[in-house]
C-alpha cells in the first residue's frame, strides 16, 4: 500500500509557481503564539487568466516514524476565485460545479484542478452568465 503524496506550504507553492501562477503563502501553525491556529498553511495563487485558487490545509496528519517524519498534510481544501470573489467554474469542467470549494483534495486531484483552472478562458464566465448557466 502506497502512502498519499504529502503536501506542505513549500511544495504547494512550488507546484503552483511551476504552473505559471503568482503565489503568496503563510503558515498557520508555527512557534509564534499569535499565529492563526485554525489551519496548517494557506496558499493563494493567481493564474494568467485571472482565475485564482485559495488552498487551505486544515490539519496535520501524523504518521508512524517508519512512514514519514514529522507532520504532513495529505488532503487540502481548494476554493476558486474569479474577480476576487468565490465562484464556481463554467459548466463542462470536472471541478467546482455548483460549489466554490473542493474539500479533501489529494495530490493527484490537485494537479488535475490546476490544469483545469489554468486552461479556462475567462470569457466562458461572461458567456455562461448571459445564458443563465452560471450564477
């Protein structure tokens, strides 16, 4: 049995930058008392088509010492932003249909979401809002 691919703030940031996004990130759990504690890390990325992803890792998973060292994240939550607002994708996409967040996303699905979002033509939002297919 293989372990799911672990994701960290740095690995998610690097992956998004590799796919051409402008990225900002912050850690939620560190040694500073005043830091937010409700998430492990948060990453925001904006692609050339002006669609953005907000990635939040809510909790760390702990593995046995022989599986991996330290705390890791196997699953993340991803929200889609269009023009700075949470949004769903136009009809025909595999993700963000009827919702603006995909929860408990693993590494392989994350890669597919990145490919889908960066390939969307933003004119589809305008077209589908005119036809009533997009809220």
